[in-house]
C-alpha cells in the first residue's frame, strides 16, 4: 500500500445514489468519490422510463405508497416506503435545482404537473406519475446533470477508473477502504463515514438488462466487512428485454404504460388471462406470465405489439428504444418485438435503516446496493432512481448533522441466518490470478448456472445443483495456475469475479431459505405464498463477526 489519505466522507459509486449524497453534503466536508469505470458510467445512465413522484392533480404520496406496498407483495417496510413517497416531491425539486431537465408537456398532453412537467404511466401505478427526460433517456439526463455539478464542486475529489477492493475495519468500525487506480497504484483512504453506493447485481445472470459493471461488488465488500445482507432471494426479472442477435436491451415498462400489448406466437393478447390489470399488472406477474406462455409454447420469446398505437407519438416518446429496435432491424411501431424476461434489479441488499446505516458502525449503504425495505418482494416501476435519490439526500443530511438522533425503523420481522464464513475461501481465490481467458470462462460459468438454476423460476433441486457447481468451480479455480500481471484491469476483473462467486452463493442460500412464492421469488416446488412469511425477512450475517454485529442487528430488527 503506497499511501493513505484522509477524507471526511468516502463514497463508492457515481450513480444517482452516490452523486446525490456527494452533492447534498455541506461543501466544508472533504469527500472522495470512487467509480470503477469513467465517471458517468453506471446503471443510472441506462434508466429509461423515469422517476416516480406523486405530483399529478389526482395523485398523492398516499396513493404512491399504496401502489408501492401492493407491488411489494406484503414485504415492504411501511416506514421507509412512506418516507420514499412523502419525500419524493422535495427530492425531485432538488434534482431539478441541480440542472436535471425533465420533459415538459406540450399542448394537447393530458397528464402534467401544475408546473407543466409531463407525466407518464407505468405498470402497477394507479396514476400518471412518472417524470422522464429525453423521452426515454431519463437516467442519462440525471447522470449528465449530476456529473456536471460534481465536477464544479471543489470539495469532492473524484477517483474515476479506480477499483475499490476492500473495506478497512478496525475494532468493528469501518474506517475507510483500499483501492487500485488505472495505473495499478494501490492506496488506502480513511474516512469517518464510508458509503457504499455500488449499484446492483444483474451481471450475475447470463441474461440481464444491466451493463457489464453490475457485478455485486458492494454486496461482497459489505459482507467481508461484517455487514448483514437481507432479501437476496428477491431479484427482479424485467419482463420485456428485447431478444435476438445477442441483444439484451430493455424495453421500458413505459411502453406498456402507453398502451402496448403482449402477444404469444398464436397472436393472442394473453395478459388479460393472467391479471385484471393485463399488461399493467405488477412486474413479477407480467414476467411470470410471459415465462408461462414461453414454457407452454416451448418458445424463447413473446411479442410486444405497438402496431395499434399512433406511430409518430411512439417514435417521439421513445427515441432511444426506437433506435435500439432499428439497430436490430425492427421498427418499434410496425413490427412485433421479440421480448423475454431478464435479470434487472436487486430488491435485497445491504440491510440499512432509513438513514443508510448498516449493521457495521461507520459503514453506510444507499441506492440499489442497499435494502431499505421499500421495494419488498417486488419493486414498483421507476421507484429505484427515486430510492437512490431520496435516501441519498437523507443520508447526506444525517452525516451533516452527526449529533442528530436517528430514529430506527419501526422494525422488520427478521429471521436471522448466521452463515459461517471466515472469508478464507475468498482469500484463497483472491491469491490466484488466472489469465484473462480463464477469468472470462469463470464469469460465464457463474452467469450460466445462475440463469439455469436461480432464475425467474427456481426449486430446491436446481438451487442445490447450482450450489454444488459453484463450489466445484471455486475449488477448481483455487488450483489454477497464477499468471504474473501488473495489469490493473485484469486484477479488477478477477476481484469482480470473486465478488460474483460470493454473492451468487448468498443468493442461492437466500432462495433455498424461503419456502414459498412471493413477488419476484417464484419457487416451482412451493407455488403458493405462505401467509406466515408475509412480513418475514431473512437476514444473513457472517458468523465470524457475529459477536460485534449482533447487538446492532438486534437493535434494527424485531425477531420473528
Ligand atoms: C436498462 C435499465 C433501465 C432502467 N430503468 C429504470 C427506470 O426507468 N426507472 C428507475 O427508477 N430505475 C430504472 N432502472 C434501475 C436503476 O437504473 C438503478 O437501480 C439505479 O440507477 C441504481 O443507482 P445506484 O446509484 O444505486 O447505482 P449505479 O447507477 O449502478 O452506480 C453504481 C456505481 O458504483 C460504482 N462501482 C461499483 N463497484 C465499484 C467498485 N468495486 N469500485 C469502485 N466503484 C464501483 C460504479 O462505477 C458506478 O459508478 C433501470 C436499470 C437498467 C439497467
């Protein structure tokens, strides 16, 4: 380790969550912000449909809350979900003050806010309440504006293309991190508060809407630092990812919000058979229905149909998706678009309270990497950008006033699952450095087995087989010949792969634990929801640090 620097706050992640925290902290605090790719490259950048806020004349935070709870299938934390809905309008005003330009209504548009912002509709929302930008380029606009603002803030030091590979824990308190930059220079940073805003885990599955960087690094970092993780069995599979020609581009829910139909190969509009809201049913219902049709027909896709909608309006409303379709030789408004479910969003994560605190002192988490409990078993469309924003602003406010007494959430009913982990297996794996080809193979094997056995529909036999194969692969890799490399890209790729192994194991353990189907967790061998598990969360924590983690964990949850 060559050098060590000190900051007041260190943030890992430059998506909406990390950037919101950084910008909301007072300018007298010294902040370090890390991104493993270029600043601006994140899942946030690819968000299409938009951001939820109850600003329509017929809408209210209470209605937004009710829709969030309904989608969450009985597992939302009502306290944090209420915060999400109630603090959304002020948070959105802050975002606009940072320079984000949402789309404005034109004459003739019927759904708009009092100050003229155009409102869209998405599945399982009872009102028109989705703000968007550039039609379907909402995330790109948010990322653009926040990156500009961060670059203007001299108190924020950005470490781009710098991979964070370890959190530093001293006497049970997180005191900073270690990282390696693009030149291969390794260094450490100490800080009073370390914030994980690393985003999600979609990259663990072969088919995903996520860009390549979503390798669950934050979950693995938190786990090795001793933090509790929860709800990992709940991975949302987005129903409509464009397939064919190796494509894995998302077709936003907003397209169905504007009236698109889903059809099977026989041309039947099948969704009314599955749910009264048809194409606007919650995401888990639509994804399951599509898969059921695929299984019944033995096909590998279903079709999205916009042919009955006004084509000029569709091209204007969805320019990005239109261009994606064009690249695949498809016309958004005139062709049937082949779609299938793919891994999209991780509802579970590092367990936090409403102020971003984890079970480890000094360590905070926010955005997709965190589990505040707002999404329950199934995230309502366009609630995730909002979660990163609202809880990012709250976290920053809490850190700005350290003397503030933080109120803990009312309590989730939690069932603790201690997992013995002395981290030796990860240490063994990290000691080897396979060549590039071997790393590529290992990643594909993990993604393949997660896709095959831990997908939208899973059962005990498949989950156990996935666990067996992962273990065998880990053993094999631990014997791999180490290549000598100073290449920081290769080193980071291997770190990511080891993180994928760790989180895949934990997801499998969580999926094995929940003997019911609920929200995004569909067990072929337990098809029904179990009323007794309606408010139960499985909270995993590494046993080797149980002594110090338990009191804080017990403070945060009530035992079921
Ligand atoms: C195609 C697509 C469309 C979507 N559409 C919508 C939508 O319309 N509405 C909505 O609400 N949500 C949408 N989502 C989900 C939403 O975009 C994400 O949940 C959200 O952007 C996550 O933000 P974040 O700040 O938590 O993380 P991210 O935006 O993913 O940022 C993660 C950051 O962490 C950094 N990082 C990760 N690991 C490391 C490491 N080891 N070292 C250093 N840096 C690291 C990355 O470089 C990056 O800067 C969509 C997602 C996708 C993929």
